[in-house]
C-alpha cells in the first residue's frame, strides 16, 4: 500500500473528516455525518483506495508513492 495522499490533501481530509465526526457526535447533523470517518481515515493513513483506480496521486510527481517518510 503506497502513499498517495499528499500534504494539503491530507490536512483537508483530516479537518473535514474530524469536523463531520464531531458534528455527528454532538447530533448537530444526522447519521450521514459519520461518513466523515472516510476522509479522516484516508488522511491519517495517507492512502485513498480510489486514487489508484483513477490513476491519481497528490504526493507530487517527483515523490510519487514515497511521501510517507
């Protein structure tokens, strides 16, 4: 499993995911806000399973697949 989520992408995923989960916990939004676990998890693990299927990486061209250092 190679890293395919870069810096800004990672920060945005973690922020949006954490916000959605917090809103789900406080019952501000409905059950669908628990879907925030998806971007939160992909941001924390720096791997998005959809990216290889689409041929995308946000790590940059020179560090392709090696941004997990």
